[in-house]
C-alpha cells in the first residue's frame, strides 16, 4: 500500500473537528495565527495578487476555468489532513501550514546540538538560512513552469487531475517558503519573495537557480520521471531541512513532506502504468524480445530500452542537484545546525557532530574510480546523494517486479552515480552506466545508447495524444488500480470548461 492510499483512505474518513485547525475564513488560510500579526498579514496580502498574476501567466496553460477534483489541506495531522472536491485552480486555497510545534524540541545536530531549537533566526546564520530557503523556494514555481503545457496532451482525465494537483501543491510550497522569508527576513525577505515570481524556468536573462529546473518537461514520460526522481530530490532536501535547528523551517518542511509523497506516487505509478501497457501489448502481440523496438513501437506503446534511457537521463540530471559531493558549504550548514542529514534525529551510531567521523566518497583519480575516506562533515552532499539513490531503488525494484510478472525479460538499472554528471566529483568526466571511466571517443560512440536520442524524443512526442474522455486512457498507459479518493473508474476528474 502506498503513502497515497493511506492519505486517500484517511481523508475519506475525515471528521468535522479537524476542520477547525486551519482558518479558512482568512484571505490566506493558515494555522500560524496570521490575523494576530498585522504587519506580516499585510505583507503577504500584498504579495498574493502578484502570486496570482504569476499563476495565471506561468501556471498551467488552459483549464483554469475547469472544475478539477483536487485535495486541499484542512489540517496538519498526518492521519487526516485533506479533503477532496471540485475547485477551479485559481480559486485553490493556497495557505500557510506548519506541522505542530514539538514542545521542548532541541537542535539535533551540529555545534549547537542539544540547545533549545531556535524560534527566531540566529543572527550569525542569517545569510546561510536565507540562501537555503530561497534555493528551495525557487524550485517550487520552477516545476510548475516546466509542466505548464502538459494539460493539453494528458493521457486521461485522471492523469490531468494528478498533474494539476502536483502544480497547485508546488504553488503552496512556494507560499510556505515565502512565509518564512517575509516573516523572518524583513525587507530582504520581501524582495526575495518578489524575485521568486520573476525568475523563470529556462529563461536566458533570469533563469531559475538550479540547472534541472531550467530543463524542459516536454511530455508525460518526462513528467513521470521528473516527479519520480526530481521531486524525490525535493523530498531529500526537505527531510534534511526538517531536521533544522531553526524550528519554523523544520515545521514548514515537515508538512511539505506530507504533500511531497503524492508527487512521487504520481511519478512512480505513472512509469509503472507505462510499463504495464507496454508489457501487456507485447504479450498480446507475441513479442518476446524487448529490444525489437520497431515491433514494440508499432503497438503504440513505449519500448522498455527507451524507458531505461529516460531513467538514465532524469536520474543523472537530478543527482546534480545535490551539489558537489565534497562541500564546505554543506559542512557549514550542518555545523551551524541549519541543515541535517536525511533522517538525522533517528540515525544511530554517531554523535551527530561528526568532528572526527569519515565517509567514503567515490572520486576519479588518474582516470580511475576510487573510494576515499573523507571527513564526514565535508561529505554531507555525497551522503545525501547516496541516500537518494537508495530511496530511488525501491521504486525501480517495483517497476522490475511488474515486468517480471508479465514474463518479459528486461530489468531497469540505475546508472552509476558518475554517469552523465555535470557537477561535483564526476562533473565533465565520462563514466558509463556500469561505472567505467571512458575516453571522450568511447563516450561519443556509446552515449546514444544510454541517453534519449532525437528519434526517441520524436517517437514519444508522436504518442502524446490527449485522451479527455472519462474512464478512457491513451494506448501507452494502463489505468490506475484505484481511483483518487477511491472514486470509480469512469469518474470525471476534470470537468473541462
Ligand atoms: Fe515542492
Ligand atoms: Fe513536489
């Protein structure tokens, strides 16, 4: 059972008393007593029309007047925090929601370990904190921009609804970061909040901060791979920030993680359903060889080797988001108690200060891959990346299981972490998916087999035909096993206006 099922089931059984937790009477729904802080309220109410202007010009293209079956947070209790209903996207109740305060919470790591968590920004770490919040905040509207054209080619209304759900929640994540900037960083924070609406994904003059958020998301396969891999980077970063000694950041990120689970569900099951459609069509047509690409493509489904190349691309581009494996900035963020490790508070076996600890980092030395013990403090990005790769493997294993079930002989493999990297230890190095260091000529001869080529992208584009009839799905994707909030198969998730 996935996290999504748990959420849906729980939300179905939601009780009325949970509704009081968040004030929906205010212009900006919140559980932070916004009405009691007039200055903050005014600042956010000033930002709101700019946000809506951004949503209308850079958010989903079309469908803004359609009724979409969306979930909206009504509480922050993980057992039942959402309700479902038809909403026109611009009327979505974007709000400010923090996980409950844990009384007596102490800073779990770094030089300040054991001291009471900060309720205000510690002056000495102000610049670092602001930077981390801005970088996180920048990714949220970026992904909405990257995905803005996808509605028109949705393979079903179910998928279209999932896309829009992800989009409105990324919008809410922007609100979450903007709240922190405006409340805790004064004039600087207000300026940063405005700049978050001005940078634009893929724009030459004023692009989004991180590379992967300036790539295009041109088709639904890219969308599913993005939500599987790149939203999972979001999960890892949020999890590390949820450990923060700055308590408002920790509480904000903890609630965002609840929403993030759905985004990865969309990605994992989207790829899974693509695989199911492919394998079913192959079995039906009696095609045994998954590498008989021509025959498979004739069936109107995506061949598995192409899916592997898409996986290779999205995995490698996303890994660059973790930054240089060895990083003094990451050491500083940890030492100062601002950003922890994945699952920090539950990690056993070290002192959470890491003064003398080491961590193995794979590096390229004299053209060979070697593992070097590195001071753990400086290897925190390497560690978060390794944790990410482990987290991805669960989904990849489930994909392989569904191929096995169909009897087709094929396995997806995550490429070596050095493959196709631009940043960090492997930046500019040529490493094969199996982890061999290559010469430039060897790379040129082989990379077309490992990364999506023009032919692949053209084929994918040719499949992107919309299917907007309730209960119907395009040829290349199987229907989901259960509907959103247990709705029946022919449910009209988007009433297209
Ligand atoms: Fe997000
Ligand atoms: Fe997300």
